[in-house]
């Protein structure tokens, strides 16, 4: 009896044409990353638990896949690349003062029961720019996200930009305690106006005007004009500086020609608490969640011993594939493999032809001619399995049976 032929909930197999299309999308995005000077880095699939601990502000412990090594150390499958890249930067670029540009590709793992159609194992591609605190770096990140989505073939999408400093400034001015701030962050992030209102009205220390400011955040989203509205709403310097920086960012994005792809959302706050500045997410049709997530995290690397302002983003490759497929924009993948079907008596000839094909850079497979199959069955196999051609090899030579 066959057992375990199905995958666990939240993971899936990818093969054949879909797998090649995914690889093609990754190649297109990687070429774009490289054109901006980002160099490849690989980090382990699992790390020490502390790399993703509570102090970092990443994925909650209950959503991590945890296990132990022989020494009793708690290890986790990475749920998020950014802390891993931060650890690497502190280890290998401690003394480097020139900005470091890194790019990566791999899978992340989140052990959550609240799937709602989401995968527990997700392929992510991303970049991190370490050591550049400027708004120019912010603009480079957003532009790189926009250009990468375009490079993948996506035509219609929107990058929504927020600034965690705006929200934090209002919290500081209102003297909110940490627990209330975290709960409020959750409500605002989910655009839950009534939940936020109930939480704030239950706080007797909050003045009515402060409550109004918090609730107004949920309405501050749209085009560039919303930044002026946000600036009029606040009096504290941190929130004002956050808006001024977003205005500067927009001017730079106009120079890149990206203004039609961006909008602003001052209620955009992330579940990752390590973000310190701009936060942005990319949305498109056919996917219920963001296909791009990123932001500035100027304090994270100090946890690993290196003080360096940083910013980065990730692309959810699986979500992007879903979006492209829903719009019929998945990149075409041409057949590459030629099937060399040989008679048992022509083994030597088959090997010779296969070697010649491969020297010419062609992909080919050797298939021994089965007496229970005729030539038509191999042609049908080629048509249904995305083969480029079928060649029959006998002692007399090679004959073409099929070609795309």
C-alpha cells in the first residue's frame, strides 16, 4: 500500500513546465537585481533561535518551526531572511563603511494554522542595502521593487508606501504603553477602525484629540496629496519628519519615472517590529496578499554588534507566479530537451549522438526503444511532456520522428 504520497498542509510540489516558468521568473528578477550591483549571498535554512528571537521583532515564536541539535541548542527554520542577512553582515562586513548590496533566493517557513490559502513554505527573492541611511537608498529600494515586478512581466500593480515613524511619533506624543501600542498597531494594520476605537476609548488617559489623531491614521491612504493632510494632523517632530521624508522620496521616484506605480498609506504598519522608517508593500490582481514587502530597519544590525542603517525588500515568488498566471502573463518556456530513442543494437551510436548534441549545448535524453511502444507513443510522450524533438537512432543512423 502506498503511503504519504500527498504533501503536508501548506506545502506543494512544483514540477515540469510550472517549475521551469518559476525558474525563468527568478532568472529575470535576479538579472535585474544584479544590474543594480547586488551580489549573491546564501544563508543556512536553519539558524539559532535567538536570530529570530523576540528582541529582534520578527515572526512570533509560536509560528516558528523549532527543533534541537545534539548539544541541546534550539534551532529554527528561517521564517524571514532579513535577520539572517543582518547576522551575516555583522560577521563578514563589520569593519566595512562603504554600503553593502546583497541579494538572496531561498525558501522561508512559517508554522501557522491561519493559512487562508497561504503556503507555509514560500520562495522569496530579496535584496538588502546595508550602510546607507539616506532617502536615496529608500528610493533605490522602491524603484528596484517596481523595476523587478516589471521585469517579471507584471504590468498592473501598485506599491503602497508608509512610514512607521509617523505612527511611532503619535504613540510617543500620547505616551502609549508598549502593550497598547502593539494592539493598536494590529488594529490599524488590518484597517479595523472599530477595534482601534474601542481600544483607545478604553484608555482613560488619552485626550479626545489624541484618539482622533490615531483613528484618522486609518483614513490616510491614497495619492501624494494625502501626505499634506497627514502633515497637518500632527504636531510632534518625529511624525513630521517622517512625512517630509516621504515627500522627498516621492520627488526621487518621479525622477525614476515610477510615480504612477506608487501610493501612500500612513496606516501601513508591519508585524515585523524591527522596521524603523519607510515600509512598503506591492499589490496586484489575482493575489490576496502583497507580492512585495520591504522597509527600513536601522536598528536591527546593532543586535548582532554592527551599527548600520539598512533597508531591503522581498518578493514572494509563489504569489508573483499566481498573479502572472491569473493575467496570462507567465513567461513562455520553450521546450529544450530532445529525446533520442535508440534500438538496443544501436547503443554505441546513441551514446555518440548524445555526446555530440551535448557538446553543441543541446539538452538530450536517451530512451531505449521499448518493444511494447511504437514510434507514435514516443511522439505523444514528447507532445505532452514539453519535448523539443524526438530522434530515432538505429545502426543505419538517426531519423527525425517529431520536432516542435
